[in-house]
């Protein structure tokens, strides 16, 4: 029994993919809560529990889509170029159509070592969520990037200076599952044997 369960965990780890295209079907709120409840059990040095999750829905998701669209516009060399308005509208519509959006944040400690460990622990919680979601047939796409420091996004969440955004999880049932390959671990592993 235990070996079968372990095999399922390994299958989930190997088969999980980032899902850029999702169906519009809603992800049940109790399932999202169950996955968040599991996510907080990741390793966390000193048990600081630095994570906080913001689940965007309704008006907050529309506001996030506006912020994302404006951020993209601000990064363009010519925001008035032909086709830009349509592309930015697609960014907005795709964001609003995402069934669930979760902003994953971490506490920012004054101590540099704790700050670093807390950020990694918080990403670990996001990854645990992703694996749990995949085990339930739910896809995720974890987005990072400079937009996480956008003042408008921080204001939407009401984040104090003591919190940072680690990433944003897009959550939904896969419309398609991309196929990917990875370099075998044997090519990325160095065994240091004792003499």
C-alpha cells in the first residue's frame, strides 16, 4: 500500500506541467482551501510560517487584470504601435477568464538569512499547492517577474513593507497539457564518494 502511494506521488511530480491554457470551469472553493491547508506543511526553518495567500475573485480579479494590462503597457517601447491595444486586451481577458488566481506572499525579515529561507519556504508552499492541485486534475501556472513589485498590485493586496510577493498562481482545469522533456538527473548530479 505504502509503495503504491509513493509511486503516485512520484507520478504526480513527473507528470505535473505548467498549464498556460485553462478551461473556464470554476475550481471549487473547498478544493482550493484543502490545497492551501496542505501547502502550509512544507519545511520551514524556525517555523516562521512566512506565507500568506490572497485568492482573487470577482472585482479583485478584474482589478488584477487591469494592473497586469497596464504593467505590460508600461514595459513596451511603443505602447501605441499597431496591434498593441488588441494584445493588451487579450492579456486582460485571459487573466479575467482564469478560474482562480492566488497571489503568494512571504514575510520579509530584517535578518537576511531568515528572509532568504522564508522566501524559499513560501515557494515550497506554492509548489506543494501545485502538486496537490495536479493530483486532483487541476492545472497551475506559477508566474513571477518584476510586476510583483508594482505599487498598484501591492496596494490592491494592502501589503505592508514587511511582505513581498513571491509569485502568482493561476489555477484551473487544463484545456491542454503541454508535453515537455527534462534532462535526466544523472546528467546534473555529482556523487562525492568518501575515500
